[in-house]
C-alpha cells in the first residue's frame, strides 16, 4: 500500500509540475557545451568586450522560454518559488535553489544546470519543452559570468 501511495504521489507531483502539454518537437536532450554524461560545465564568457544585461537576458531568453517562471502566478513560480520575472527574483532563487544565480560563477548556478541536458536534480527546463539552443544557454552563461548585473 505504501508503494502504491508513493507512486500515486510521485505521478501527481510530476503531472502538477508540468507547465502545459508535452511539446511534440521535444527530442533527445543535447547539451552542446558538455559531452554526454561528462558533467563538464563550460562557463566562459563568450564576448569579453560586450555585456549581457538582465534586460537582454530577459527579453531574448527568459520571457520567450521560461514562461512558468516569468508569468505572474506561473506554475514554476508557484511550485518552486523561483521567479525569473525580475532581476531581484532571479538573484533570490527559489525554495530549493537559493543558488539559482551565483554571480560570477555560471557553473555554480542552478539556473544554468537546470537548462542543461542532465541537471543534477529535478527535470531539465523548460519542462516538457524544446531544450534551449546553444546561443540561449550562452547568454545565461555570459550574464552570470559578467556578474549577473541588472
């Protein structure tokens, strides 16, 4: 009985945590910055002369790809507490990810880990969505490497 209850709770949790239907374009996870299963994190700023601000990151990646965490009352905000709609919210992290953004340390930031092919905990983000493109992940890396400035 305990096993059935545990399975039921796990299924309920997983179905509740999903934000929308499974995207038919979702294929096998590919993480261009790390070889499969290696756990290697590439944290180098790709443009030392330029700079990625919060507004650039929000407009080009977060608002487009992270709706569950950028929409008021979004499921990602409600379930995890991670609100990516504001700079302060991103830096504050969520209930289980106070280190969502570690300014200057992309590889120490849960935000970058969660958009990788094999996050160290939970599901890859965006949940049930197409994985972020390499240029989208690189904007996250650059923003964090540059100090996660507003």
